[in-house]
C-alpha cells in the first residue's frame, strides 16, 4: 500500500527521493514525507495530500543532503494528517523511521513505552517502532543495527522499514517481514524501494530482501545482511538479481492516463503472457514454471483458488475453465475469508494463489495456511521477485508489465490467459478433452489479441454510452456461465473509478431480489454473447424491459435478437465460449473509464484505494 524510497550515496538525495515518491503514487496514499540527513542532524518535512504538495512545501527549504528516506502513507492507524504522516522521529531526534505494514501488538507495546516515560505525537503504530528501537538501543548500549534486530523480535505483524540515524549519518538500516522491500545497488550508492518503480532509472542490479532480513546500507561498502531468525545472526551473502522493469513501462506513452494506456496494452500483455508457452508444431502448451509440480496438478482431487478483488474474478473464470476442461472440482475463495475459516485442506489439493503484485497480505496468508496442511501451492503473479513468487512452490508470471493504474485491467486479462494456458496444458496431458477441442481452443486463444484490437476501435462509440451511464446513480451488470465473472468485474470497475454504485449478478438470480431495483432510471448492462445459455439470457433481458429498465448489451458480432432489445449494443468478435471473458471484459473497462472521466474522477488514483493491499 504505502510507498518507501530511500537513498545513500554521493548524489543529491532529495531529487531522487521526490521523484521516487512520484513513481510510487500509483500505490495509493494520503500524505507524504521526507527525512534528510544534514550536517549530522535529521531534518523532517511532511505534508498531508499529494507528493506535489510536499515538493511545493520544500521548494524554499534547504534540501541539500546525500542521505534520506521518504514515504507515501495510506492511512490505517490514525486519520490522514501531518502528525500521522511518515517519517516518525525518536524523541531526541536521533532516529527517523518509515514503515509499510501493520504492527499488530502496537497497543501493548505503546502502553509499555508510555509507562516508562515515552510520549507520542501521532496515532500510528509506526511511531511505536521508532521509540521501541531507541529504547532497546539505550538500554542495551547496542549499535543501531543490533538494536533494530532485537526490537523486531518483539514485533508482531508485518513491516518494511527504512531507518536513518545520527549515529552513522551516511548509513541506512532496512528490514523486511511480510511487506516488500528491495535494495538497488549502484556505484558507491544504494537505492531502497518498496518496489522497483522508484529505482529503475538508476540501477537494474537489485537485492530482494527475505522475511526477517535486516540490512546495513553504507555507500562505498558492501551490503551487510543478517536475519533475525538466525540465532547466530551470521552475515548472509546478498543474492543480486536483474530488475525486470524498464523506465518506458512506467511512462504514459502518449496516453492521457495510465489506465487508458493499460487498457490499450492488453493485446500486447496477452501476447507476452503466451510467448514461449504455445508451440503448435510440437502440439504443446507448456508453462515452464510449473513443470516440477505438473504431476501433482494432474492428479489433484481438488483445486482451490485463493485471491482478492479483480484476481478473485479471474479465479472465477478459471473455475469454469478447469472444471470444463480438466473435470476436477474447483473452489474459488476470497483469501481474506479462507484464512480465518479453518478450511479443510488435503495433501492432494492444489491451491492456486493469484495476485497482481504478489504482495497481497490475505493471499499470502492463504498460501502459508495451505503449505502447513501439505497442499501443493502454485502462484500466479505479475511482479518478478515478489513475496508470492518466493513463497509458492511453483508458478507462472503473467508478464503483463507494470500496472500503474489502481483499477486493474491488463493484469486481469493476463491472469485469465495464464489460467487458460494452465487448464489447456493439464487437460491435454490428462486426456480430458479431445485433440480437436484442444486445437480449437489454443488457436482461438492465440487470436484473442487481434479480437481485443477490434474492440478497442469502438472506444468513441462506448464513450457515447458512457454519457448516459454517467448520469445514473446505480447500475446492474448481468451475465451467465463464464460471463458471470465478467459482470462482476464490470461492476467492480465502474464502482472503483466512477463511484457509481454497481452490482454484478448471475442473470437468473435477478428474479431473486435485484429485480426490485429495476425501473426506468436503472441501466442494466448485460453480457449476452453466443453461449449455451443465450436463450435464457434473452428471457432475462425481457424481464428487465418489462420493468422499464434500460438495457446496454455486449453481444457477439452479428447478433440481432439482443441488439434489437437494447438501448445501446456493443458487438465483440466471435470467441469460443470459455475464452469470451478475455474479450467481453474490455468494453466494460472502457465504459467505466469514460464514465469516470465524465464525472471528473481521478481514474488512475481513485479515492480510498491502494494498488497493492499489503495489510489486512
């Protein structure tokens, strides 16, 4: 959720830090701050609002420094305010700290610190950490890194920390548990980021910290990394990796917004997700990342899919794909509920965890739970080096490229693509589908990027439909079968970025309650493509019309029946039924996008939302 960037080296720190915060704005935040080491003392600047507000505030300030830490905060403990914004200082001003994550036992720690005389200026759990570290350092007379390690053994929860101290003015201490943090290595300089976005323009050589790692970062010196779970606290050898990200992927590339850019990137993202995984000459669909566990997947008695938000909708599509093609039961779980339900998990179950960022806290907890029960755990994510990629036994990257817009678009279609490839590969090898069906689906999957290109050409027409929807306070989305998740995703997109209340339902369920809402003011968006239940969907549309509801339909090209029943009709190319969500979702993304623009909403950073939900 929150964003971390830090720097220590020979360059001016402030421009690197403020630029890094701008790169992290997509994560969602409500305040920003920076701490700079100046002449052996820490200078602190914090502002509620945007990074631009912080930069404007600092315009007439002395920001000369070669060492600093900076943060964008998304409020959890305490409202958005300058007092609650990070960094937080120790009482004597010798330590500044920024933190992503949640300290679950902060109340008891805070009460203990208050009893011995510490006072608090904020409502945050983070301020507890800086006082705790200072207290441990003073009582035990330890170097700061050792004090951090000892203090963190008392902390329950998750954290990514960057710490500045007057004890060693050019040094940074960073630590990680359950929240992402990486160190970029330059020539005699180091860059810290909660992801690769703030450091990619400076270096591609990075170290992804593991849970429990505490690193000492000093310019012109090698990294010193130890782990609090190692009783002897021995130094670890850093594992250097190449940052799989490019600067141009983080730019808008001529588009007005990141979200529109990412909607239009979907043909390329899907192609990249399939690249190297389909070889028709050899009659093979193969995902190299799961080969080692493919036999476990082929013999699974049940698949459990755990995810949140848009990724959960991708999981619902996968339920239709897996059950139809592999003929194995699938349960799709909200990870946030699954982790607390005391679920029944067997050793012959396969859990597939889906997360764009690979850092979704509830999904990672579901992974840990499944592993404890001996299940095979497979991950699908977009971010190389993410926690999900490291914690699962095997998995597949979606290769969609960085997704900056908070409302997910290309990540969803890339996830569905990888899940379709997974289902096809397993079905072909287990013989649960015929060779002709296999080839038909593979060929159609390869044609999806071209079909989406055809849908994207209808943007101006969909913009006209948005003019109508933008004046309505509510909307209902309907779909049946594999298009039911499409309805859910369409409703989510609309409510996320336009703030119009929208709900998705299986079309047949409309009669069991939601039909009471339908009148002449209610737009009803129906996904009515060619499918097994097409005639049933037509009947559902007639029920809407009988209540004077306004029908907006997504139909297969050439359809006349539903088109004649609709106020507005969007046509998409013919697609195999199981793969329809990859194409049908796109016009709903475009619709939500233009509705939001008409209503004056910030489509890239909708209110109250964060891109990577790394806390519960």
